[in-house]
């Protein structure tokens, strides 16, 4: 499987995360993600043959599935994969068509337009001024204000605490300002506000743009140290060129 010109560990790890997301969303089994993670760990940071080399990859998968190496079917997905996968399921329950590919959730222009249209209809139904008021109350209730300044973003939980996806305060607040002159007509504003929160949080989650656990990957394998450091400084979805070791390279 080892080669000097092939797939980098970070590329395979991205695929493994996508497989985890798909498994949580109900599109796949967890076994493929477990097998791929076993292969990544065995490669020890070396480049792997391209997926077109089907014979070699089949042999590697067969090794993973051998009686002595059967992957744990209850393998734990990362907290991020769990939250992204669950968000996909909830969006599908709302009738929103969403797909997962090798790079994670496929956020198409049509998907963004669909969700944005729904959000705007909710905000108009509730009334822009009321939405702004609710957002301010949310910020205050969550103690996200210090010396008159809004402190937005994820809070670091303690070691054994879970961390839910963040509520995109800025986006919802801006929508409220946009329709500030629109009076609400909702018979049950609380229900509409709940829908706004749920849809906004799920959309932010499927963008896979935030960490949901400060203590993810505490047992980092030596071969994954570079990938973990890069994710924390540049983000998991950054464009990183392995040829010149720079982010946002034109290669």
C-alpha cells in the first residue's frame, strides 16, 4: 500500500470522517470507517496507493476483516461526525434533501437556497424585531456578554462533558435586522422560534465548520500529529498543499 506518489494520510482521514458521518446519518455501516481507520494507523504516516489500485485495496480490506483483525463494529465516531450526521438526519426529516460524499456533506447552492428561504419565512412569520429580541435574550441567558461585548463561539466544556453544535447568532441576528420592519403574524411565536433555532443549528452543523469537543482525539497516533495540528490552525476544510507545505496554495 505504501508509495511515494499517492494519497496522503490527511486525505484518507477526511474520507474516514465522511464514512463516519454517513454511518451516523444512516447511509452506511460503521465497518468501512473502522477498516479505513485501521489502514490509516497501519500506514504510519506514509502515502497510500490511489483508490484505483483495487487489488491492493481489496487485500488491505481483507486483512482488516480477517478473523484476527475484525474491526470493532461499535467503533466510536468523533463527536464532530456524530453531530454532523445527526444534523443531516434532522434536516432530512424536515424534507430537505441532503447528500454525503467523500468530502463530507454536499452543501450545494440549491441546498443553501432551500434552507435560507425557510429561515426567511420563519423570521418573517415571527417578526424581525422579535427575532432580534430573542437573539439578544439568548446571548444574555447564555452569559455570552462581557463588559458590554458579545462573546460568540464554542465554550470549552470539562473533560467528560458533551458540546452541542453552536447556534449561529450572527446569521439569525442579521436576518432579524433585515426584516425588522415586518410585524409577526405567528399564532405561536415560541414554536416558530424553536424551529428557527433547530434549523439554524443543523445548517451550521452540516457545514462541518466547528469542533464539538475540545478533547477530541486525545490519543492521537504519531502519524496523525501533523493532521491534528493543521486542523486546529487552519480548519479541517482548508486547502492545504503537500507539495509546498502551505495553506491555500494555487497548485
